[in-house]
C-alpha cells in the first residue's frame, strides 16, 4: 500500500469517517444501518478520548477508522 498514513482523527475528519463507517456497514447485518450514528454519538460522550481515535488515510482519502477504549 502506497501512501498509507495512520494518524489521530481530527474534528474536520468527522463527516468523512461517518460516511466511511456508513458505507462499510450499510445492509451488512440488517437493512440500512446505524453504526455511523453510533460513531457520531460516541464523540459526544464524556468517556470519549480523542487521542484514542485513529484514521487510516490512503492517498489523502480516509479509508478506515478505529476508536480505542481506555479500560483503566
């Protein structure tokens, strides 16, 4: 993979991450999907730690994301 970058998610990535999440899960388990809405809601939680949210960027396009949880 050329030009793959893993970096922290920034606020200006939010919409693109939600679109990638929607596209990844749409009609996968049930008709439609709400995983992208869950991502949106998670960011508003007091337990959300922005330093543990990462995106994968390929040739300057967001192609994936991951949200980690601090269990300490």
